[in-house]
C-alpha cells in the first residue's frame, strides 16, 4: 500500500525527535545563558584557553540592555576584530600559513649547517626545502607541546585545577577597576560549582539562596517548577571539575565580579515519577563547558553565582 512509506517516515521522524530529546540539557540553567554581570551583562566575556571562542549572548537577565562598545561586540555579541569581522583566536598563530613553514625550514637549515635558507637549488633542492619545512613544523609543534605541558603542570595544581592564564580586560568605564583573583577564590568557584549542582538535584531552594543571587535562584525555581509540572525530575551526579580559567574580573558600584570558564563532566539524568528515563543516561557522563560569573561585596564576603553562559 502507498501509505506504508508515509508511516515509515513518520516513525523515523518520531524516533529522531525522541533521540534528540534524550540528549537535551536539564542541568542547572537548562543549557541556556542567564543572569547578570553588572554593566558587562550584554558584553561578550574575554576568550580563554578553556573557552577560546567566547560565550553565547545572554538570553535572560534583569539588567537593562545597553549598547556594548564597538571594539568589544559584533552582530552576535562576540569580540570583534578587523573592523567588525570576527576572527576566532588562533591557538598557535606562529604555526599557521606559509610563514610557519619558512620558519621551520630556516630552523632546520641552521641546525644542519646549511644556513638559514640553504639548499634551494633546482628541483631536488626544492624537494629538500619541502622536507625541511615538514620537519621544522614537526619540531616546533613538539617543542611547543612540551612547553605547554610543563607550563600546565606547574601552574594548575596551586589553584585546584584552574589554569591562571585568563587575561582580564581593562575596565570599560571610569568607575571600574581590575580585581585580583587568588587561589582561595578559585577554590571557592570550584566548590560553588559542585554545591550548586548538588542543591539542584535535591531541589533545595533554601540552599541555592545561599549560593546564588536572587535572580539566579528565581530562574532555578522556574526550571524546577517546570519539571515538576511535567511530572519529571532531573538529577545530576558524579560532577567532576576538569579545568577552568579566568576570563575577566573587575569591581563596580561596590561589588566585585569574576567570570570564569569551567569545564566539567556529570551524569545528567531526567526521569518521570515512575523512574523511567526521559532524557540523559545514568551511565554515560557528558562534558560541559560554561562561563560562570560570581559576585561579592567589595567590602568582603563570599562569592555568589550571578550568571551562567554557554560557550560557542
């Protein structure tokens, strides 16, 4: 019958939608961007090693939307370069393009005693040059990787897994100043990550009120209420912090702000009231990279979560 292909297509589409729903984000924030970052709420956080392409624009916030300075925005709210054309930051700029190949060839020529660009004579000389370029690139990559591994091993331990390579942007307004972030602050950020996830799983709103701003607590409350109205519950477990670094830290209007990139893994499982899996997996962890912003009074006090943004 002619209706069979239609039914088959419908079944395939339904299974595809079910599969897509199975990987939906249900952790705190529901995989969205929300909260406030003071006067920088609508500006893109500075890129870091953990989040090299920056953050997605804020979707929900009580902060009034302001026009970000031209030098730090583009159509999507990301940092702009080259007169508004965004260019993703290059991890190894000295290894890209033909200039990197010439550098490799020059280094190899010097090491082999033939001068900086010696040996380029005729066809076989050109083949030799190509070989030198390949070997030079390999050597530079190996040396660069060795340097980065040593640097990571010597700097990450003191900050509880955070790599202090993020660079805070210069204050955009006269009433802002740069805030220094130390090891104790990094440890507080990591602990808040774990504690917020635990309180979310327990649906413990009073506990969240001691860890996040009233704005963020209201978003969490709405999300938990939405789950309950659908007869579902989201539980995150086995949360493991993997890596983090500072994007920017500043002070304004009597409050300190710090935006950090966080990479962590967790079990993200949503079930119905009968315990049947709606989305996620109880066995397969997912890895997440987000930018969390924390705030505290400049006069002293503990950090509170004030925003979560997804990475690009």
